[in-house]
C-alpha cells in the first residue's frame, strides 16, 4: 500500500472519536509499560505504543 493510499484511508476514517480512542489506548499502554516487569511485556507494550503513534501521525497527515 502506498503512502497516498494510506492517507486516503485515514482521511475517510479520521474523526474525533477515533482520535480519542487512540489517545485512551496510548494512555493505557503507557501505564502498562511503566508497570511491566518482564522483557516480553515491555517489548509488546513498546510495539503497541509505536503502532498507536503511527496511526496518530497518519490521521494528522490526512487532515492536511
């Protein structure tokens, strides 16, 4: 999938409710990350946080 196709998709689904959902998930993931004690838990939480950040960047880019 090209970058332009990704932006088109996010322009269609973008909205305040989806952004609020991503924000809520990021807070939850950050809390989980700070409490994780096992390396595997930390890696998973880091991956989820990075994925959420990427989704937020795509939403922001689709608004321009």
